């Protein structure tokens, strides 16, 4: 599974911005046919993304394409344009029902079979951004093609009539529900957008809180947000060293037949071992351990 600390959206019809994204060292580049492309520029977005998938070297960056929602009338043409050029994944916005997910997955599988690619080679990522989508999280998260769930805070707030604030308390329940569903099904959880792209510090603060909640990455909408977000989701050297000590000492105490034990004034037991293992997994994904 690709590490997705920062998932950067780029307008699908803007060749210059897509090529700029390749220079940023970002984990995932999501070329957008939905909100990032004006209603009268959808065809240009499809053609530009298809060209990018054919001609550009994305290096270590994951290459994703966000289609328009199922039921928009645009989704079939979006998939027909990009699937022949084998993106790493498709991002489905406004995911609300398992039937929508199944429809997109079937289209992807048809392309995989047509071109002789392994089934499930192209992954599927859902954006959950409505009250209905939140209530159906269990069914949505169970699909085998999924790699990740994305929380769409702005649309979710609008769907329930909430007023968005910088503190984001009005979406905390939904934000926590999504990260719980992702953990239950072994998926990555990608956190909300920090809309104020002129403040990298705010993006960093939001990302740190998202990481505390259990998110593994965050959506970004501007190059200035990439570094601060990646930093927030990358454990530092001190945290990595401590986590390694926890794992090593836990194994040692287990071999002696001991249960919980003291390490630097903290009682270490199985849940804390799991936390340490999770941190080391994030560090390895970021190339730090």
C-alpha cells in the first residue's frame, strides 16, 4: 500500500500545475476532474490527465485521478478517458452507497482484464463527505479494492448544516468515525483539507491533530502545504528510538514470562506495544526506519 502522508490535488485541465507537482516530492498526486475542473472544462481535464499518465514520469509519487461522482452523468466518460493509461488509483468523491463503489470497481476490473493487468492493480479511494456516506461507512469500507478513505469536511458540514470553524469541532464526530472505520478495515485514513493555503503553519497544526486522531495522511491543495504536512505525519528520531525500545524490551519481558513492566516511568503493556509498532510502520513508510 502506497504511503500517503500528503495527497495533493491538481486541476486536471492544468498541464503546468501537474508538471509542477512532479517537482515537489509529494506522496500522491491526484489529478482532478471533479471540483478542480470547471463545468465547461471537463473534456480538457480528461484529455490532459490521459496525456500526463502517458507522457510524464511521476517517479515515487503515486498517480491518482479523481472522477466526478456516480450519478453526475460524467463518471463513465471520466473513467473511459483515464483507465486505459493505468493510473495507480481512482478517487471517487461523494461516496454514499456500496452500489456506487461496486459500479466503479467493475469498470476498473473490466479495464484490468482488457489490458491484461492484475485484478485489483488499480486501487480505489473513497471520499466520504455527506451524512449518508458517514452512516454507510461500514458497507463502504468493506470493498476489497479499497486502499483508503478520505474525509471531506467542507461538503460534510454543508450536508448536515454545520458552520465550519478553524477548530473543526463541528466535524469531530465524523472525522473520528471515518478514522475508526478505516482502522477496522485496514485502510489508510486521509484527513480534511486546510482551506487557508496561505498559512503553512495552520496546515501543520491541522495535520498534527489529524495524526493524533489516527489519520495517516492529509489532503493538500497547495505546494506550500506539502512539506508541513509530510513533516507532521513523519515520526521524529526521538519517537522512533523510543518505539524501538518499547518493541525490544517488550519482547525481552515476554520471553521472561513477565506482563506489564516499567520503562522510563511508564507502564508498558500490549496497547502501548501496538502504538509503538504503528509508529514504526509509519516511519518505515516515510523512509525513516
